[in-house]
């Protein structure tokens, strides 16, 4: 089963709590600003961008397992949605029940995974490939992270999963995660507030959802949280998690918890 969500722009999601963000009314992103006065160059760029993307992008995404008709808990999908939101592009979400995958899903992605986005009449799978394609087709505002910084923080997700799945408190998985977070903390102290300095870029949009999953899953399953000594990591998470685009596209905590359960139990 799939649920197609189209709707009018809504500002409610930016201020609403986690349980009401991205419900079935809010999926077409407003273009341009919100009544703010923009510099001429930015107005032109946005006007051009809006023309280039008159048709909403179609995005296939995981459906919530706790609230039908709502966006689910896939960090790769959130990364893609954050990119689309930060580029001010309109989009329609097609929610897919991953526990009962429809045939059409395999027709557009034989792997049967989401996210999948239709760019120039072609379905593209995998968040890496999708975000690169979006950057090429919609270069404004530029979001690419320079190559020498693109892998900053990239081992945090795998070490988080290792620790989450671990049943032996002395197997070193917690320390492996702490080592990655400590190295990220040192980097952010010298280079922040974002990975590429002052402006958010693709590396942040990829890492942010993964840190969100880490916080919720480790908090729930291991009563663990990022140590206060890693203050730059904590500040970074706070900044990313409070971005309007993040609030609008984040998963419900219940979905994140339910989504990781098989890995914890397995
Ligand atoms: N490398 C892919 C991973 C996508 C992925 O694993 N998606 C999960 C949901 S978060 C999925 O569709 N799982 C369905 C399945 O594995 O059958 C990406 O970056 O887009």
C-alpha cells in the first residue's frame, strides 16, 4: 500500500511537536520566503529555481508504523527531504508500507528500498545518488560539502549501530562510538558550527538524522546519552535538530524506537 500526500504549504509543522509534524496535510513545500524581504540576487535565484522546478518532485518514503499516513523513520529519506527543503523545492510524498511492499516499488527500484525520487522523469534510488542529482539539477542554494570535509563524522552511524546491537558491555563498542564522537567534538570546536563552517551542507544533512536516531535509540534501549563533556557535539545536535526543515521532516520517536527494535532484539 502507498499513501500519496499532497497538500498546501503549512507553517504548523515548523512549530508543532513531534507527534504532529509532517502529518498528511503538509507535504507540498512552499517556495520562496515567508513574507521576508530578500536581497535582489536571492529573489532572482529563488524565482529561477521555482521556474526550474514547477512540478513537485515525487518522493517515495517509508510510512510510519505507528501512525498510518505519516512519514516514517528512515534517516536516508530524511536526508533527502532535508536537501529538498533546504533547496526550497516543492515535493509530494508517496508513503510506502515497507512491511508490505507494493509491486510498483520493485519496478522503480529492484532493491525495494526507499528513498526514491523522480528527477527529470527518471526514478533515482539511494540517498547518495539522489542528493548528488538534486545538487546538479538545482544548484541553488549550493549545499555540497567540499571533498576534504565530506567524510567528517561518517563513522558515527556504524559505531552507534554496533553499540546498539551489542549485548556485551565490555566488548568495546561503546568506546568505539565515544572515540568517533570525541573526534567529531574536536573538529566542531575548531571548525563549527557546521561541518563546512558557517553554513549547513550535505554532510550535515546526512549526519543530522543519524544523530537523531542515535539519541533516541540509545536513550531508549541503553539509557545512554552523549556525555556532557562533548559539548560541541551536543550543541551541534541541538542546532541541527531545531532547524525548521529538520522539525518538519523528522520521524516520530515511537517510530525510531520501533524501527530499531529488530536490530536490538536480533
Ligand atoms: N543506501 C540507501 C539505504 C536505504 C535504506 O536502507 N532504506 C531502508 C529504509 S531506512 C529500506 O528501504 N529498507 C527496506 C528494506 O531493506 O527492505 C540510501 O542511502 O538511500
